[in-house]
DNA sequence: CGTCGGGTTGAGAATGGTCAACTTCAGTGG
DNA sequence: CCACTGAAGTTGACCATTCTCAACCCGACG
C-alpha cells in the first residue's frame, strides 16, 4: 500500500506526471479532464498498490473515497446477516470503485490479486463531478454499464445451471484477458479468482465449481495443469456450454 | 394507450398543466426542472396509460424513448437465447425506464398491471441531460439506486432459499405499498405480480412460488383469500422468514 | 354448462449442497 | 534433499431442495 503520490507536472502540456499514460485517463472517467482540473485532482489523489485480499478504499481509517482501478481485478461482495455472502460484481480497469455520491452501501470491495488504484477523497471527487459535466457523463455512463453487467449476472445466477455458470465465468475472464481484437487461440489464461471466490461469484459451492471445472476439462473444452490458469480448447463448445 | 398530450401552461407560474401535481416532478428527475426547460420538455412528452402486459417505450414503431413511471409497476426482463427468462428489476413510480444514454440493451420493459407513464423521445431527454446538470445528477443518482437494488436482488437470488425469496418479495411489495410512515398493520396489500411473474422475478418456478405462499399462509405469517392480495399477520416473522 | 387461464397440490427425478476423505503443492525446517 | 505442515483443490457418498410432470381446483366468461 505504498503511496506514490506525485503532484509534479510533465514538461510538455502541464499534464501531471502521475496521469501520463494512465489507463484511467485513456479509457476511464479521467479522460474527461484536462489542464487545471486534472492537476488539482491529481494533487489530492493517491496511487497505491493493494495486496490480494485487502479492501479497496478503506485503508486505515481514512475517510470515504472513490478509487479508479488501474490494473487488476476487484470483487464487490455483499453479505447477509447470517454470514452467507455473494460477490455481486467483478471490476476490471479502468472503472470506479466506491460510491460516487452519498448513499448507504455495505459493499465490500476486495482486491482479487494485486491491484493498482488511484484513490480520490469523495469530497474532491464530488467537486469535479459538479465542475465538469463531461466527467459526470462518463460516471453516469459507467454506472449504466455496471447496471447492465449486474443484470446479466443476475440472469446467469438465477437461470443457468452450475456448468453454464462456470463456463460463463471463464468466458468473462477470457473477454477481459484479450483486451480488444481477439487472436484466435491464445495460451494460458490466468484465472483471477480462487475456487472459493468463483463459488462466491457464481452462487455455488467450492465443490460444485471444482466438479464442473473437471467436467469441462474431461469434455476437452478447456485444459489446465494448475488450478489458477487454463487454456481454451474449443471456444465454440465453451460458448455452447455457457448457454448464451 | 391514449395520448393525453398537453402543452398548455397553468396560469400561475408558467408550469405546464400536465406537470402540475405530477409524481415525477415531486420526487422524480423532473424535480430538477423549472420554467422554460419544463415547458419545452412537456411539449414533446406524452402521457399515456399502458395496459397490463404491454411494453413500455416501444409503442407502435416509435423511435427510442425514455419514460417516467407515474404510477404502477414495470418489470424489466432479460431472456436467454433458449427462452429462459428472468425479471431483473421491478420499477415503481417515479423512476425512469429506458436507456438514458445510448447503449445496447435487449431488456423488455412490461407493464405489470396498469401503468401511467410520461414518455420523452431520447433525443429530447439527452438535450435536457446536457442542458441541466441538476437533472443529470438526479439521473445518475437514480441509476446508482437501481444498481444497489439490482445487487440486493442478486444476493437474494443467489443465496436465499425459495421461502426466503418469496418472503423477501412480499416485504418489497409492502415497502412500496406503504409510501412513507408505516402504520403498523394495514389491510389487504395488492400483489402486483401474478404467480408466474413472481417466479420469473425470484428465479423459481410457478409451482415453488405457490407452495411457498401456501407455507407462509399455513405458518400464519400472511393470509389471503384470493391470489392477488394478502394481509400481513406478523411482520416480525415475515422479516425473519425473509432472512435479512 | 363447458371451457380456459391461473393457481394449487402431489409424486418422483435431478441438480446442487453437505460432509468427509484424499491429493497436491508451496513453504518450512531438519 | 527430504519430511512435515497447512491451505487449496479434488473426488465420492449421501442428502435436501427445487424442478418436472401431471392431476386437480376454481372463478370468469361465453
């Protein structure tokens, strides 16, 4: 969780050094920012690395904040009073974690694997939200995308079989692993979640996830030597197994 | 689907007649509008009544639009290629139905019971979104609320038992039936969804919903003469049955 | 009075959960 | 280098919840 704060500017056009080449600037909400706004935001923002299993945005009693994911995967989990829990979303770079505007939440954002984030106090974030309408539009757009994704996940959990859910998850990871143009068959794809986290995400148990992974392997749809990565043997049949 | 278009203004302060006393104006996104903006929006908006089972916002080959629910309940459903379907959200007044900004959707918004809406062409809606930042903020806020609700539903479907889901649904209806201050034990509460729709919403089958309703009745937690409404006998035990 | 849609109830099947044993592998210390 | 340990993963046997299929009920409506 080392703080890499940088408030220097790069020489050329006044863009803060921390923001040069940043994923959030290229494709995330910060793309709407320039000049003074970017500089003043970068002055209060804080780049850090979150270790696997640590919470995002609640580092050591600090106040409410919003974080931009720069790399890695963050899981959002909710918990029922009796302890049952469910991962309600996985977020990849470059998306926002944390409430952009006030509201009760009770969501746990946890780093699945190492995650780099750029954290901004919520007060500062809200300031930019109000000062820059293009920024607010991007936040709205991102919220709507997350709504869509959450609804898709809802259908998956409510209507798909265990095998379909596992296949759907693998497909989801594959889509994020190959950023844009998809080369036919890549090599080993790292799985960001452990079996237990997959179970939490897919509304299953560890045992069922394990069984269905084995089933996919025995059906020669995927193959893997270790549990944490795999290789797609037939994308077609994987899509089929994912059931839409 | 009668069109009740009204572009007249009320005498007093220039508020369009159609907007006087409107739910969407009191608590919905239109609360951010006044004067000319409200007038010009009301000029292109269209109040109509949607009959049960009809789709919202796709009336007879019209272009893309956004609708504000004035009264009634709208269900949002997604469908898998093989026909399995799932209701991914229920929306009550005064919330927006339809994509505020572009994006692919494939969601079916259907009236569950009679619904009154105020429909606005998306182009006009986007115009207001850009012209009035308070309006955009309300849209963002509503999107975030929907995200929260969808995540709650996700946990319910992924982790709760059939009985808990049915009880959770009843509680949800109760909360919307008693708008604000809840008088202890009200009378008959109408259930907006049929058993089949409840099943689609809760990720169950009609038979299981029916059985669990019976179970709740036999346990004297609720009571009902007809299938379409019920009476709460013990809110405490209902909360308990809903499991958080 | 018959039919139709929606709802309820029952019996049996099946999917996924539970509990428990076992394997694998990384890390540790002899 | 090897044995030990603990965490993560796999596999198996059994069980429970929910689904499937089918019959039946009931009220609305012709």
